[in-house]
């Protein structure tokens, strides 16, 4: 009797705890499945905004199951969906780790093909691993795999290879992903200088049942096609007609494109205006816009404004822009001194800065030609060599050889003859 007095209450507590644990276990897995199904539906509909808030919950549930139930038969599902949550949240290294773990430990699981596809997708999206995507996905013969291979090739700059894969897609109207496929096809053919083919895919995209936001994307693609056709005024009109929220990522991207169109037309004031609007936005292009507008101010001789933009890039930009801005700041300090000088050595250095830092080829060429005529034994052959380099870089071999002949005939003992011979392959 005494034993029963203590044993039964303990047994009840134990069973109660066990029931609680099992309840938590199954509830966790049930919630993972419920969230995953809802996310699949939202992704098919293209509703990324609504899906975004669910990825944190998915991550929490999966991490809980993996930590507290490592021998569960549902462990593979938790590992896969944890990788999916990391992937959709842009945490690519964590996603890669989970998908690779899944494929290593659960290669025969029903989700293994999808895990391979998701791994390839993450590789394609992360610039550091894009070439890896092609190897992972090439054996998966479905439209989504072809899309991500085409995406990887496109962003690697191999547009012909991207075309081979994107045109191999079925473009089934029943596939909710077909909109993405059409948009990539448009970009590929724009990059291949085939605006008419890009326009064909744009018309097919416009024939779909598009959301208002997707119609804006289509309008922007129309502007991109006009840009490729050299119809810059039409492109500017189209870009300017799209009403994205001011200073947002999309608006900043448009301002960048408008600035580029004005640059081609040599309208520097309007280029500066739109680069500055882009720089004040949240667009990924903002740092490039800041860099370009700083260069334009420097070329105009407005050193103070140029310095402010370089300083912003140096203080707020990522490592790439910090490095570029630091070089420009050094050049800027040198430029302040050079602006007050007009001796031949200073003029030569100004030409270098125009050519390599301000991308103003015409001014550089003009300065080097004038210096080549000076007859100075040091600076004139150096300027001739600079002209050879500049023309050769543009593929103008005839002009490069003409200045090489001047160099050989006028400065027979110059060290720049050997330098020029080397780059000319003589």
C-alpha cells in the first residue's frame, strides 16, 4: 500500500509528461507541414510579401524539431525546410549547408530532387557560387532547373549559353513560374543585342494575366528594349511614366537607367540629377550612382561636391566601394594640386586621370596628342605609348600601329618602343 501511495502519482506525472512531449513533437511537425504547404501556395501565386513573414516561423519550428527530436523519422523534412527558410531569407551559406547535409544523409528521400533544385537555385542567386549551379542542375531535366542554369549563365555573362537553356523551356501557361521565365528571356535577348526577339517575349508576357506590379515590370522591360534599340528619348519617356514609390529600390533603379540614357545623349546636368536621385534611394545601384556622379563632378572641376560623394561611398558603401572611393580620394588630393599646374608632366598625369579615373577618353587623347607634338625626349614618347595603348584597347589596331611608327621613327632609343612592341605582339 505504501508503494502504491507514491508510485501511482509518479506514474501519472510521467505519462502526463510523455503525452505533453509527444503532443509538442507532433504539433511541431504538423505546423512545419502546414506552413510549408501555405508557402508553396503563396510562391506559386508569386505573393512573396505574404510569404516573407512565414519563413521565420518555419525556421523556428524546424530548428526545434532538429534539436529536440534528432532521431525522428521527420528529421529529413525538418532539415530540408530549414534550408528552404534560410534560402528564402537570403541566408545563402546556411541554406547551402542544410541542402548539402540533406543530400548527403538522405539521398533517397522523396524531397531529394527538390533539395538538389533548391541547392542549385541558391548557388545561382549567390554571385560567389554561380558556376556551381550549372553542375548541380544539369542532370535535372525540368523547366525550373533550365531556368536557374540560364539565370546563372546570364549573370556570368555567357548570354549564348543562357539562350540555349531559356529557349529550351516549355513556357507552359499552366506553370505559375512562366512569368519569371519570360522576364529572363527578355533580358537574355536584350543582352544579345536582339531587341526584336526580346520584344516577342515581352508581348507573350503581356498576354498573361498580370498583376499591377507585373505590368510595371513589363513597362520597364519595354524601356530596356528601347535603350538597346538606341531610342533613348522613348526609353526615358517610358521609364518616367512608371510610378514606383519615391526613393524605393525600384524607383532608384529607374533613376539609374534614366541617368544612363541621358549620359548617352551627353546631357550631363540631367544625368547628374538622376544619379543623385538614385543615390538617395534604397536601390542596389545607389553606390554605382554615387560613384558615377562623383566622377562627373570631378570632371566638371567641382572638387568639393565630388569629395562629398566619395566620402559617402567610403563611409557607407561596402568593401568594394570603400576601396574604390579610397583610390578616388587619393586621386582627388592629387587633382587639387594638378588643377593649378600646366607643365607637361602635370598635363600628362591629368590625361591619365581623365582616361583611367574619369572615363573621359576624348580629353585624354587630345592631351596626349598635343604632348606627343612637343618634341620632349621624355614626355613625348611616353604620350605616344599612351596613344598606342588607348587605341589598341579600343580595337583600333591601325591607329595604334600609326603611332608606333611615329615612336620608332622619332625616338629610336626610347624604352617605350619595347613596351609598345610587347602590347602589339611584335
